[in-house]
C-alpha cells in the first residue's frame, strides 16, 4: 500500500505513463499513509517482541534511516508537488523529479535492508 | 488426494496444451488468422501458469513413491532435470506470449520478432515436454521402458538434451550455498510484488471508483509493469522452490498461495476474454465501471492480498502436509 502507490507516483513524476493525469494521483497519498500506519504499528510490535534481534544488527539502523528519509520525501512530495492544485503538470514534474528518484532509491534500499535483516541477525533473543 | 495424485492430474496439461498451442499457432500463420494466433498465445500463457503447480507437485510425488520397491532414484532425477529444462523454456514462451498479447492490444498485432520467437521457443518446448513425459513415464511404467536402465540407454538426441539438463541436487545446493544470494532472491521477490500490486492495485481501485478523475485507459497502461513484476516473481519463486523443495512441498500455506495465483489467472481471463475489458477500456474521467468490472477488481485485490499474506505464512506452516 505504501511502496506500491508511492512508486506509481514516483514513476509518473519521472515521465513514465504520461497519459495518466498527475493531479488525481493525490488520492493515493491516503492509501500510502494508511499503509505506513499499519507498517509502523506492526513494526513496533515486532521490535518489542524481538528487541535484541533488531537492535544488535546494524542493518536495522540503516533500514530505519532509509524509511525515515523516504517518509520525509513523501511528505515533501505531498506538500510541494501535490499541495498546490493550480500547479500545471510540467511544474509538478520539474519539482518532483529529483524527489521521485530519491524516493524510489530509498524504498528499494529499505526493502532490501528489511530482507537482509531476516538473514543477517546475530541473536534472535538475548544470549544468556 | 495427495501430492502424487495432484502431479498425475496436472502433468498432462503442459504436454498436450503446448502441442495444441503450436497447432493453433501454425494454422494461424498459414491462414493469416489473427484470432487463432491470439488463441495460441493465450494457450501458451495458460500452460506456462499451469506448468508451475505441475513442477512443484513433482517433489511430493517423489516423496510418495521413492521408498516403494522397484522405484529408481536415477530415473526420478532424470525426470526432474528434464522437467526443470522444459519449465525454463515453457516460462520464457509464456512470458513472450503475454508480451505478444500486449502488443496485439496496443498495435493490433504482435511484432514480427515476437511471433517468430514464440514459434521457435514453443516448438522447442513441445520437444522438451515430450521428453519430460517420457522420462516421467519411465519412473513408474516398466512396461514402456527402453531397456533395464533407460537413463543409460538413451539415444543420441536424448544424450545431447540431457547434457543441458541441470542435476536437481546440485541446483538445489547452488541456490542455498550463499545466504546473500538467497536474500537477494527474496528481495527481488518483494520488489516484483510491489511492481504488481502498485500497477494492478491502482487499476483495481480505479475500477472500484477510487480516484475517478483518472481515465481507465491511462491507468491500464501500467499493466506491463505488473507483467514484468510477475515475471520476476515467477523466476525468483521457482528458484526459491528449487533451493528448498521439501520445505515448500509439505507446506499448506504454499499450496493455497499457488492456488490463489491460479485463481488470479482465471480472474484475468474473466476480465480480458469477456467483453468486460472492452466496456471499461475507454472510460474517461468520472465514469463509473459496470458492476461486473467491480467484482473482478475486488476479487483481484482480495486475491493479491491473500497471496501476499499466504507468502508470509509459508515459514510458520512448514511441515503441515504429511506424506514423507
């Protein structure tokens, strides 16, 4: 819900599928925020369940940094590119292009880090 | 029904289906019939999809018979190697057929290179599938075997093809030898999934009435992203299965997930092969899709979220199917 919809908006801003009108994609931000809410809530539950597994793995901090940056870019996209309904599409794309590139790169990075977390942990529980 | 039974039920489809597909394709070229050609491409796509559960059920069939008297593990391995090579060609044929169907939607007919490549690959696939059938028959039917040890009594052509067939055990070890390779495959499986759900989800939501300012035709142009994502996921999924065949085979979540993927194929057929797609294809901003398009869109969303959820449950449900 979060990355799929965000990637769609990013790719459109980068000039793919130009026949899709940009402004109505604003509706997808709600889906992204619901997705982020679910992921944040379940992520916190997982962290509480296995604190040692995550906190002893540097990949976990890389993942959180990338998520935080991607969410910051998401907020910038929503405010600066989709916030002004009078903005013509060419201006939206000009403002959004570099944000979109960073957004895609950060999400791919965050997902890869997340997958790596399942295989690189040192301890699942605190080693007594 | 057990997995051996499932294997026997499914294993005729890829063999006979590709022969029917090649027949339709050849007739379509001889008679310059575009509808027949599309039918051939559709059959290849369906066979590529059906070949997946056929391949996956083979390990369960092996588990059911390998300890019975008179069953040779050499013959089973030969059959599995043949099946792996045939699956590779079947999936490439299916992927190019889907690309051809997309081209015929966009430019009214497939590109010339597409027709030539699909024809060539489907002919090779028919040959390889015939070999899968023969080597599979050898496993359980001594009455048709060529000599006491068919693996040793292969003809020249059989030996040449056999040189290209992977050895199942070595392939399995190769996939799990490096944990970073495995993590990379799983990573690509996630990224493929996002490509699918981003494109299909947007189209489904639009048909259900969300973000109605978007014209459906323009959202539909995202479909190649979903097809590319699906190709990535079939590839990484099959490689993961080859890496841990026993883990996936005896897992109920895995099989329900595969069943859901097949249902999604059926759902796509209900969309594209009825007039539903023609009804929504040219809908502009603000237009409301008919109820049957909404039913298909809702089914697609539910099934894709089911596929994702079941994928996450595979780990916890390992060993839930008995038979080994």
